[in-house]
């Protein structure tokens, strides 16, 4: 059974940093698209960064480009999101998601939209104060 568990959220002042983690289990880790999404109150869920766990194909949303970095430790089956220069508008619930195709599927690109992901973590709250 696929399980994604986020951690690392919290409260920080503007300009600060946080690192989110997503521990993954229940599937072949290095053949999936994974991504970080966020949802602020009253807003739609927004894709922040995606990665092909087999290597590369990292894509960032313009809103976080240059401030956030997605990375992974394949041995630990863990996805990370390093967030720097945080702004109050980064305040949201942050989710880890995975799209796990059949092992024979060749992954050319990872979806940017939430509709492309069928496994989600429970989320971790990030609050940035001014």
C-alpha cells in the first residue's frame, strides 16, 4: 500500500527557511513522478515542484523558482523541499504527491497539475509571518 508522510512544517518569519520531508513507502520508489503541492485557505491547490525519481526532470513553479529546491534521497525513499527566503504568501498546507505508473511505462515528463497524481500525503502546515 502506498504511503506518503510529510514532516518539517512549522512557523517561521519572513526571510527564513524550512525543509520539508516526505517519506515514501509501498511502491518502487525510483520509478515515479513525485511533487510538492500547496493549498492556502480559499485557494486552489498549486503545484510547486515535481521530479522524476529515476533521475532529474525537475520543474518548478514560477512562484518558487530560485527560492525552493526539490531533492531526494533514494536510499531513504525520501523526498525533500528546501524552502528559503520564505514570504507570507508561502503560507499554506504543503502536500507530497506521487504518480506511480506501471514499471514498463517510460516516463517522459511529470505532470504539473494535481490531477496527474493519485497518491497524497496528509499534508504539513507552513506559516510565514511578516
